[in-house]
């Protein structure tokens, strides 16, 4: 998918530069009108994809396997909410997508759990990986580049909020893999886990209101933490940190929120929405949960990966 994404990206950027008004650019206020921008981009995406239904055109794309991409599976549900407020991103090769020459490939996977609307999650899904690549530390220092990307995403979205052009907030959990190194970064209570031989390893320390250091910070700033089905800030939000300013007592990006892990072949990266956390915490112990994931990814008859040539498997739920 990465080569096709690159083609779409190049054509959209070129068209938007030639005819910015078609993409909803408001020259008086120097901003894009979101709905018109979305409609124009969607139209171009459909046009490119329809073009490649022609087998002759399709054969011009790189053959499967010539571009490094991890095998993934993803699913999402809005449950009882009126609209879907969450987003997830899967990019198998950031360098290929952004036209960067590199000896090692970087894979990017993220879950953004929005609250008080989808604006923050949508902004994160559109920009955080872009800001990661644009960081001057992307090539040599991924943890520092991740910190830059999170902080820039938060700053830019808050600027939109201050201009009354966006509202709400979003948790963020990101896994970046380069070579054998996995870096996890997070803000909020979304989860990132590693499964290894039926055991789970927690990659993040979720920012929840009942975490003692988070509770102390919230109460010191004049907020309260109370139990209302689950622990909540001021009886409302069930998360103590997020991208965006959805509450005066929900913190921004913390000083320490990145973990690094050396991968081996028997590790299987897994990302989870924070919406799943109460279910897992209440009804599944770690052993039961790891068995469910293991049976989903591996062939129960042979015990081997369903497609051992496709690379390591990453599962987003």
C-alpha cells in the first residue's frame, strides 16, 4: 500500500498547489475549510484508486514484498457513541511514504482515542507521523523525534483550539519499529503490549486519574479525582493526560513517556484502544488475554505463524 499512498500524496499536494480554492483554501483567513478539503482529497483518492483497477496500470506498481511492510490486522467500533471518535494509523514504511533514502525502514503504528469529538484524534492521525519525519532527530534519535512529534502535535492542535477552530482531545499511543528496536510513546490511557510465549509485557504506563502521581498533580492544580463507574477527573474524563485541552485539569505531554525494547523473533507487538481497558482489567487476566491473541495470530494446529514470510505481525484492535 505504501507506493500507492505515495502516488496519492504527490498528486494531492500538486493539485492543491495549483488549485487551492478547489481544496477549500480560504485566502482571506489563510486556512482550509475542513469539509471542502476532505471532499477534494477523497475525490482524488478515489480517482487514483480507480485508475489502478486497470491491470496494466497496476503492474507498474512495485511487486508485493519489494517494499518493506509488516503484516497487520486492525479493527475498530464506535460502540454506543453517536459517531466514531477514534482513529488508528498503520504505515509500514515511513521512508517510502515520504520519499526518504535510508538503509533501515521505519514502521509506524498508532491509536488515537478521541473524546469530546473526533477533531483531536483526526488531527493526530493526519499529522503526528508527519511531524515525526520532519523532526531533525528522525534519522538518528527516534525517541527524541517522538518527543518532538508529540509536543508539536499538541502545540498545533491547542493553537487551533485557541482560535476556536477545534475542540476536544485525544489520547495517543504510538509504536515505531526500526530494525530490531521498538519505541513506544504515549499520552493518556491507551495501551501498548507485547506478547511473548503466552505472556504479556506492558510497554506503557497509562496516564489514569487513579495513578498516584497523576492524582497528586490533578489535586494540586485544584481538580478532583472521583469514582463514577471508573476513576475520572472532575467526575468526567477517565484519562489524566491527552493531546488537546479538553479540561483544565487534564495534563499535556509529560516529560517522560517513551519506552524502548529490543525485539526478538518471538515477540508479537500489539496495540489496544483504551476503550478496551475496563473489559480487560475486569474480565480477563493477562494469561487469558495472551491466549486469545496467540490463537488469533498463530495457526493452532501447527503452532507456526499463519504467514511466516510476511514478517512480524502487529495487531491493532
